[in-house]
C-alpha cells in the first residue's frame, strides 16, 4: 500500500500542470492569488517535504483535506464508501447468480441454445456500461416505471445499477464456468459418477460445478476489483452517491489528497479480495487444505 | 364521501392554524407540497462566499439572501437592505437594513452580521480570488447602528453593488461562520436567512431543503410575499441529459434544468410539459485569438479565420437552431451590448482566401492546407475537459471541418485534462482560447479578459488605450458613460483589431411538468432562479 501511495505520488508529480493552476481553474489568475493558494495548501514547500509530511500524517490516520471540496478526505470517503460497497456487492452477486444459472442451464446442451446464450453474454461483456445503463433506464424506469432512476434510498433503486455493473461479470464469468463444466463432464470421474446412476443435474451440483468454479473464482475476484472503474460511469448515470463520482472529480481536478486516498483504498481492496479468494480456494478444493 | 371525510379534518386544521399560514390561505396554494428538480451539475461548495459555478447558482438563493437584488433591466432593488446611499465621491456606501430578519440558527441579522461577512473575505486562506479582484477596493466596513452599515472604498468601484447582489453577497450567520465544521464546503451547519433551510447534501445524489416558515423578506423582484410555497424541495443530481429528460417524462421529477438541443422538440411537443429558455448574462462563448505568436499575430489571418467560418451554419447543425448567434463578446442582454456589430463580418469565404493570400499563406501542402515558408497554417485550441460543456467539442469539430474546406486552415481541437490545459497556457502553446463567462455585469468579465494584466488575458494583447477605457468604465457609475466606453471597447476588439470570434450566447433551459408554476430565471444572471416563487397547482 505504501508502494501504491508512493507510485501514484510520483505519477502525479510528472503529470502536466501544477496544482495551483488547476485550483484556479479557468477563473481569475494573478500572482497574489497564486501565492495565497499555494501557501494555503502548503504547495510552496519543496516536493520532498510535501511527500514526507503527507506520509507522516498518513501514519497518524490523517488523509488530509480535499483541494477542491474543502473537506477532510476521511469524511468524504466515509460518506461515499457505503453506497459503492453496496453497489459492488450487489453487482458481483448479480453477476455470479446469472453466470451460474446460465452456465448450468446451457453446459453441454444443443449447439443452438449454447450459441444464442453465448452471443448474449458476449454482448453483455462488449457493450459499454453507459449504453447498457441508458437502455435499462429507458425500458425499466422511464417506460415501465418499475424502478426509480436515482438515489441510494432503497433497494429498488439498487436493481438497475447492480444489473448495469453485473451484466459484464455475468457475461465473462458465465463463459468460463460453462467451459469448465463441459471440461469436467468429460473427465473419467464424471463417467464413473454417471455409471453409478447419478442424474445429470446431481452430477453438476455435486461434482463438476466444484471443478469448474476454481478458475471462475479467480476471474470473479479480478472482476470485482475492477468494478471501481465501472462504478464511475454507473454512479454518475444513476445519480448515486459513491466513490466513482468522487474519483472522477478528483482525477479531473488533480485533487491529490483524494486521489491518494482512493489509491490506498483500492490497494487495500485488492489485498482483501485476494485473501478472500485464498480462503475460497481451500473451501472449494479439498486438496489445498492438507497442503 | 370518503374523500370528503378525509379532507374535512385537514380543512378544519388549516382554519385553526390559519393565522400561522396566512399566505397559503390567501393564494389558495396547497400546503405541504414537495418538488423534485433534476440538475446537471453537482455543487462544489454550498458556502455562497466560495461559489464558483454558474450552474450551481440556482441553489444559492434558496438558502441565502443578499443585501440587494438586480431586476431584469439591470437596476438594483432592495432585499435585506431597505435602502442605500452612495456618497458623491462614490467612496462610501451606507446601507439601511431590515430589522425583522433572522438566520436559520435563530440569531438576528444586523449590521454586525454584514460586517462579519465582508470581514470574512479579508481573512487569509478564505477566498483569495474575491479578496484580490472583487473586493480589492474595499477599505473597511463600519457598524453605524444595528440597522445601518457603511462600506468605505479606496477607489470608486462601479462593480461593488453587483458584487453585493451576487451569490458572494449571500449573508451567512456569523455564528455559523465561526462554528461550521467545513466552513469552505458549507453544509447544513452553515446557515443563511433564505426561504429554504438546507437539510442534507448527499454528494452524487441530491440536495434537500425544507421551507423556512418564518421567511418574510423576499427581494423586491419576487412574485409573492411570505414563506415559500413548497414545503420540501429536492434537487437531484443527474449529469446525463437524456436521463434527466427521461426522469421528467416518466414523472419521477417535476422540473429539470439543462435541456440539450436534441431533446427540445420532444419536450415542446408534449402537452404535459412546459419549456422555457433564457440567455445568460456576461460574455458570449467566444474564440480569442492569441496575438503573441504566428499566425494570429497578423490581423489579416485573424480576419480570415472569422470569414472562413459560417457561424450560422455551424450553429444550425450542432444545436438544431436552439443557439443564438453572438456578434460581440458582450452578450446581447447586457445594457452595454453593441448591436451595430451584427452582420458586420463573417462567413465570406472569398474574402477569407483573399486575406490569406495577401498575408503570404499562398502555398498548399499535400493535404490541402495552406503553408508559408514550409510551415502549415495550423491553429490549436486547448480546452480542459471539465470546462467543456454545451457540446463545445462538437462545435469546434464542425468549425474545424469548415475552415479546412473553405480556406485550408488546419484547426486542431484538443480536449485535455485540466493540468495539460493550464500547461499549454503557461507555455504559450496555443493559438485559440475559448471561453464564456456568466458575470451579471459584463464589465467584471471584460476586466479579467481584455487588459494586458488581466487575470485571463489569453489574447496576450497589450493595448494601453483599451486598458484605460476599461478602468474608467468600472470606476464611473454613470451608466451612459459606461455604455459609451464599452461600445468603444467592442469596436476596438471586434472590428478594428479582430481579436475575437464571438460564436454563440450561452443560455439556460428549464423544462417542467405543466402543474408546476412560478418557475423563472434569475434576472441578474439568466440562470434558473431559486425555488422561492415555485408552486404546484395554480
């Protein structure tokens, strides 16, 4: 995480334009105003001093203050973290459930059905989330009126954003799961199980799904980690609070304290996800438990 | 019968507390109405002293009141100040204040509060821009009595009243200036005297207000007296235009602002919806030529660029006829607008080519662009993506195609991040600068853009005579003299020197369900007004 923080600090150092100019925006700009703003934010200090004092404050749990939003970064993140985590969990759950259903329903079935479902899944992966979101809104919110367009007030407002973010997961995950299932169904143990008179559905639930889910779990972990990017588009489209919008404004205005905090948070998220994955591997694959 | 039985107790109740809400009884407005309004832009701050977004102006005067307001003709009218007097030397302004005004936190609004607000701007690390620009002439503020306050200036300043009527002039409770947790961000703990009390700001989602039932001090421009009609008010932040319009047509919000040109015909055709549009005050959206480097150091090339663009045609294709063409950098709503500039230049391809030939850009390269001494006739505009709105990127692309075809000019449009854009300006690596400003007095904008030392002088032009006119125009308060000077300024920059290509006049739009009444535009800015006069039902 320290490495992530330092790397992004360096990246921002070489990014064009200095923070003072960006804070001024396209408004008035005189030497006095510049000096006042630089002093206010400690930007008149040498870079190394700024970096070290940032690290020192970070160790005390102080994430600093946002340049543009004029609030403590800790407060900002705390307010926006909940809705994003909620959205990411809902999207992951949606994606996994859809992927499972479709994979189990189509694995080893007729070419026609497989092809059709595979095509739909490919569309989910390749159509930009912005377009998916707009389409979902037009059908289910503006035309049918089933779900509200915006906010994080209740569960019904979560459905469309979760679908928007979850469909690409369902698409890629479903493909991997189905292929895994089909491969497992051709393994000798599957033949043995069938010979013992096990029905096809029991075979899937008890044996082949377990085999197929190993690569899928790895993929699901990676996809969940990358959801933060998709959240930017989804949150702004649906007018949802969350880290996505915060990230977007922070990046466009080079709001360094906010960006650093988000990078650190994202690094922590990856650590958390890989830990969860390791635990899941052990549950799914008994061979790892004895190791 | 069921309905009657349900309504009857309410009627009795209303009659019983009729003294508490005389306004509703008189106008027949239903109490307890709420409204949801979808807006495009999230406010960066809710502290009026830190306000910097014209798109967020519609929020400010829900929560805050200013000393004075501006009416549609540009005159100042009373608000929290009942009257004011200006000394003959224009150096002291004395305001007589209302004595019946209280802040939302229960403290009284008085002369000491006005002083606390102005003194706040003098503090370090609060608002460096206002301190250095708008209030540079303020010497001191004195409390003469609880209802009387005097401002003393170092130099006469024709823009002082405009400042006091702007969002910056929103009066904040001195107690909350002391105690607010995030002073510069604002929030429910930074309170004003306005018709609505801020309840919550959920970033990325919404801003919620409830009515201030004690409100009895609207500006002289308001359509009614007493508390606001709406009991609760929610602004929902929906940055995507088609989502805003969809939310309106499906009844999820009652009002939207920011209607793109492509959606206007749809809304106008819907009998359930109403549509209104208003030009903004300030400067037009204008291309400023950088005269400090080739090729725009040559006046003929500047003129040629203007002649090479058919602005009407470009606007028609990009905005489907909903944009109004600009002829001056001063917007047509300004009292200082020079109407004689209309149709005085532009759109003459033959003239553009003749001017470029004359300026020596006679050769052509393989791609058909004009060259001179082996260098291509290239002009670049570098715009920061966060400030690009109104499809100005598409507009630039349309102009790009036009000038290439009509005159062989290589117009490069670069939409970049804020850092890259500021760097291009610092390194003088641009030929065109695009900008519009929404100042209610256009003089404030011109003072930033045109003088040699202007804070956003991107033409990099140095014209002492022009600077002198601008100084005089912002110190004299005689409107006739100001107009005379600003006409000279416009003649100089538009006609004589051709350092600008005014393109279109920014406007704001409101679309609403037809049951919503009292919607309008802030006369001093042309942006959507506050929700004070807004009501549901007639």
